[in-house]
C-alpha cells in the first residue's frame, strides 16, 4: 500500500535545486565483455532469429550505468539548437532548424566506444533534469545557415554567473516517466517556458534478435509545439541496432523518419542508412526538407549523424555542422538525497554502485530485487483489478501526453488576460 501511495501526486521539481551533473560514466570497459563471452554465447544459443527480447533477461555486465529514461534526456544535449528553432524568421527556416537540431540529437547518447544497454525502466519510474543556456549562445534570426557562435569548450555556467540576474539564461526542463510495463512505454516532455516551446513524446521499444546483432525499434511519435508561431511538428524516431554483439558491440541507426508541420505545409524525410554488407560508409544519413504544396525541395542534408553533416539550401549555400565540435551542455540533476524513491538514479543507485565497483553479482542481485518487486506489484494489481495510475502523463489515444503541457498553461494564461482586460 505504501508503494501505491507514492504515486498519487505529481510533484513540482524546482530547477534551482538541480546542480550541474558531474556523473560521467564512460562506457569503455571492454574487459567485462571479453571475460563474459561464454555467458553471451550461452545466451545467444537459446535465442531464435526474430525473437522478441522484451522478456529475455540479459546479463548485467552489458548494462550501461543509467536508465533508459535518463538516456532520453540526451536528446536535449544541445539546448541552444533546440531553443534556436523558434527564432527562425520564416516557417521554412524553422523547419530547417528543427531538422538540424533533430539530426544532432543522437550523437551525444552514444558517446562511449561500446554499445551497452541502459536499464529497463520500472513502471512508475521518473527522471527529472534541466539545462541552463546562456542567452548569448542561442542563434537569433538571420539566414538559415547562420548559427550561434559555438565555443568548442563545453558551456558551463561558472559561479559568478549563477549569482547574476535570472534573465541571463534560458531554462529547459525535462521529465520522463515509464508509463507502461507491457508493452514497455516511456513518455518524455521538455519545455522552455520563456520561449513558449515544448516537445512531448512517447516511445515503445521493441527488441529483436537478428543473429549477430540486436534490433531495437522505437515505436512512437513526438510533437514539437512552437506556441509563438502556433506551429506543431510531428516526428518519428529511427531504429537502433547493436552490432557485433560478440566482440565490440557498437550502435548503428537505421530507417526512415518523417517530420511534418501541417500548418505551414513543410515536411522533411530523413534516411538513416545501415551499412551495406561490403564496403560503404558507416552512420550515413541523407534527407530533404520540402514545401508540400509546391513539392519543392528547400534543403538537402547528407553526412554522418555522429560526425559531419552538410546542409545545402535552395539558394545554393552550404553549411557544415561538425558534431564532434558542438558544445554539449551538461544537464542539471537534483542530488540523490533530494530525489524520490522512484526517480531513476535513486531507484537504481545500488545497481549502479555495484557496476562501478565491478561487482557484477551484486549488481545482478540488486537488479533482480527491483524486478521482483515490480512483478509482485503487478500480480497484486491484477488480483485486485487495480489499474496502474501514471503520475505525469495521461493516455491520449495511442499516445501519452504530459499532464500540464505548455500549450495548456499558456492558453489558460492568455484567456485569463483577456478576461481581466
């Protein structure tokens, strides 16, 4: 009962309580993979091609030291590019800026040399964080190929700046929640109140065994709202593949994604190409932005999603974005002791500590205890026919929507204003 009681009220997280994240778990430990090869071989011998891996318990040593919910926060590692979208002066420019932001958002999540698997979030698990972005670092309007001065060193706000007037930086807030266990669905939401923009997404991950690799389909959809312009952009996500799982596993993205803005008639189609069997380049991505009414291509993009992207605009200009040189803004997270028992880092802290200490058995034990508790709770709910109540996200058709999205609060505030005038 105590467990159930935790979920009644969504809490308001105060970004001022969040501190710049110092946690830096580089996932470059090949030793574990080498030592445990027999375990992997044994596991693979039991899998059939095309088999759904949702219910397969994978060995703990291939785990990344964080939850999938926290991994989704990596999509916001370049908050300057995110905020700059709404500064585009024309619908065309805003769509192009969104595509630029979208294509730079995958690189940060896959920084380690090795593909590891984040923890499967437990139902009811949440993750909160925020970013502060100095206003001077955000590109204002101007030509589609202008972008903010991007210092090559990471943007950090030093002590003097913390004390300065609040107005020197924008805050982007992020919350993710595991809203369902079967199927495993996560909802995440980010907003910059000051710029009247937010993004809401739900993702259902499906894993399949493909022989020497594992394919992860991200089923779901995202919606970016630019309230200043009254525009909504829907987008989908690519598939991910963990390749060469017996030697040095690495991640490849694949599949076609679409971005669409009904109001302005601009759309983008992007192709993540998987490497052909012989030769061919890795991590290739190509795409184009179109004005649907006239069927005109206004921008083409090609390159690699983890290295250099080349944008060619209809006026003949070209712009290169080197992802390895983009400054990454560290997220801000509340210290563990201020987190609730179901926030990712606190929930998984013992597993993470054991993995850091290299104690695989202990990590496995802690992980098993968490999963066991989840199963017991599920059984209890089934017996008592108690539906699961989410905390921050509400079911909406096939999707999930944040309970207080900016488009609701902003329109409420505007209505109030007109009432008082």
